[in-house]
C-alpha cells in the first residue's frame, strides 16, 4: 500500500526529459509517455535524486503555498498514477 513512508525506486527502463517546467517520462518497455507539470516535475526531480517521499513532500510544502493535507493527497494520487504506469516502483 502506498503511503508517504513508502520508498520509491525509478526503474532503469524509465527515461525522462525536462522542458521548461514540465517533464516527459517514457517507459521504454511499453513506449508510453507521461507528462508532468511544474509541481510534478519538482517531485520527480526530488525522487530521482533519491529523496524519500515524505521528505519530498516536506520540500514541496516549503516551496509552494498549499495546505499540507491537500499536498499529501495530490502527491499520493500522482505517485499512484506513476505506479500504475510502471514509472516508479515501491521498494
């Protein structure tokens, strides 16, 4: 079950490109693209650098004006989509 305490890994078959404030992820096994906007791109950058999900959430809370409960819900929803598209894995 996905929680903020989950440890996430980015599989080696996932590539990404950042263009401006957006990121485009590619699962090279399925050849499916996934686009992230500004906040999602920032989350992805933190995750790819090995930042634990809970710490990434704290960083985003400090960088953006958002209610903590809303941010946590949005992050878990986005990470759920990344899991569904096999762009991240729970370790």
